[in-house]
């Protein structure tokens, strides 16, 4: 047996969007301070495994960032808008800022 770890996600197995699981891992209930580290570490590992077996041309990092915006941006704006206290408002604002900051980590952006 080799020294590699392989992960197979069979939850809702079928067709989906490239990076959908990564977008969820990075943004869903993640502390804003951790998003950049998750993006920087997880995306290259995910794409390395993906492109080892799939030969397509796609700006995957940008696609994953866009997916994060689509999947979580509206929720965070809603959370900010309807926050009952300053702490919840601050968490939503910090999360949105972290998502914006991720765009600066994308090459050629």
C-alpha cells in the first residue's frame, strides 16, 4: 500500500460544480480569521487531486471563490442586516471581508 491518503465523498454523489465542497469547507461556519489559511492550503490540494484525473481548462480558484460568494455571501449580508446585536453583526462583516480578501490570493487577479 502507498503512503497516500484518499478521500471519497459519496454524500449526494452525482454531478455537481467543481469546488462546491471546497467552497462549503472554506466558508460555512468558518471563523473569518481561518478562511485565508483554508483557501491557501485546501484549494491547491483539492485541485492537484482533481486535475490528476481530469484534464479540463478552468480557472478553478476563481470559480471556487465565486461559488463561496454565491453560496454564502447572501447569507452573510442577511445576517448582518438582521443581526440582533453588535457581535453577530461583526461576525457577518468580518466573514464578508475575509471572502473579499480571498480574491487577492487568486493568481492574476
